[in-house]
């Protein structure tokens, strides 16, 4: 990419040098605040972090049925910009392609020259401008920072000639569309690979590895047929399940030399994280030794047991020890008829999710009980076959994860390219 012929200091720290023929103006000379309201029947719009201003029905298909008085909602006209003053630090700003209304908490800006609307849409969503906007914001902490119009209008923005703006907007519209299309294809491929991995694992755990084996009806609709020689059990006959103990929170310790308490928040699908850790005094451990976990134990978060990434089941590793089991988490060990490895596959399978999902109880926090886990019916192959299935699943998982990681890296590079390209073009670092 080429640079412009010559540059000059902008006099604005966040901008640095700009092309010599560009201007820099305070926003008070570029925008007027639109305060129009009392148009409750206009279409509802939303200011999003990822896409800018969109119609609210693109977020939810539900018809707005709230009784909130919308006469105070602010009017947004086509080519206006609007931003969420409490989320400006995340980039919640954009130019509007529509006439509509937004929450009174938003700030609506009318460019004095609407030819620049799309340019400012790109400029104000760059990391450099967001950092500058945040510098002018006020709040007790980052999450509460608010950018008032009185402060927005004091910020300086670059104002290129219209001929440059036209080239910039056309270039970025084209290139971001190309990058977005490529990113969407990568994301589609990642989801396809994840689905393929899930299907292969589910087939292995419900039908085995021998395609020529004699089958019988499982009597479970979502499973269909299973190998005839597999035996059917309720899971409670094959496992030892221990619910966590209700350690008193007023006795928690914050000393890292004490024993970590494994809480639901520490369990992610397939791994334990200790980012948020509380401890139990090591001097009080003797009475609770039954709740000490061992390497290889499986743990499940019984509150919100299923998240987007899968079922919140993880294996305890040596690096996680020592740790104690807190309430609303259960420890599960294979007892007979099943190996610990095959048990892990069962507990993370789509079949187990299909079983417990309709049973989730709790309005605000869906959860499952130890009895519901124990009553799950599973068809088990002989131990040697379980071991073979575990080896197959390990291979499939490692191979798939390697390919998925590669595609995720490629997707992330596209996203980084998009961010960098916009930033360099709108600030004049490269010429288009």
C-alpha cells in the first residue's frame, strides 16, 4: 500500500501525523447534537458493538410489547451517527442507514456534512479513537465510563477532502465485505468441523467401531439401535457420585497456601480454570478429607451444566491438586462395568445432554441433581471395547482440534487484518 505524498503533525496525540492536505477539527465544528423526540411510532433501532446501528428486529424476532413510554426516545435520521454513551469504550457507535428511534440514553449526532457519515462510522470504531473517547469519559470504573456529548464535542477528528473520503469509504466498503465473507466461510468451516467431531464421537459411544456388528433396539428414541452384546445400566450402578460440601463462606481464606475450593465457576467444558479462586484453611482440612479430589476424578457443574461450548464436565489433573469439592459440584468415579475414560465420553456426549436438558430445573439458574445424573441409562460395551473406543475418540479429538485450531487462527488473522486496514486507511497512514 502506498502512502500520501507528504505529512504534517496533526497536533493531536491520538492521530500523530496526517496527510498534509487533511484538516483536523474539533467535533463541535463537525457535528450538531440531534435532540428530536416524541416520535414513538417510528422503528426501534439499536446501536451494536459489532455492526453499528441496526434495526432492533434484527436482534430479536419478538415484537416490542413493552409499556415503556417511547415519546422520550431520540430520533435518528438517515446518515446520523449515534452512540451508547455507557458503551462507547467498547465501540458502540455507528452511522445509520435508517430513520428510527433509540433509547434516551444514546447520543445522536448530525454531521454538518452528511457526505462524511460513513467515514466517521469507520473512524470512530477504531481502537485509537475508542481509546481517545475513553480518555474523555467519566465513571467509577471502565465498565461505568460515560462519554457525554459535552466531552465528545471537545475531541479532535481528522477531516479529509471529500475526494479522499469517497475513495476511503468505497475502498473500505469493498474490502471489509470481502474480509467479512472470507471470515464467515472460515467460521462456517469451524462449526462444520466441530459438528463432524461430535457426530463421530456420538456414533462411537452409541454404536461402537464395528460397522458389521449385530444390532438391537436400544428403546431410547435418540439412540436408535445399539450393538446387541452391549448391556444396559442406569449410570448409578456403575459410578460413585459425591456431591460437594457446603463449606461456610465466612470461613473462606484468600491465602494461596491454603486449599483451593472447586466451585462451579471453575469448571469449563473439558478443563478446570482457577481464575477466580477461594480457599479453605489447611488447618481445617482433617474433617473434610472425604472431599479432597484425586487425579483422574471427573467433576460436573450442576448449576448451568450446559453452555455453548458443551457440558461442564472436566477431568482433574495433577496440576489442579490439592483441591476440595464445594456444593453444587459433583465428583464422579467409575466403579464397575465402565472405565473412567469411557465414563468421561458418556458424560460429555450429545446423548447425555439430550437426556438431562428437558429436566433442567430452576428459573434463574438451571441445574441438575445427583439423582438425575444417576438415573441416566447407558448401554455399555465390554471393557476392552470401551478402551478401543476411548483410543479412537482420543485420535479423532486430537486430529479435529488441530485442524479447528488452524482454521481459528486463520479466521483471527482475517479479523486482525480488518481492524488494521480500517485504522490505517481512515487515519491517512496509507493511501487508497
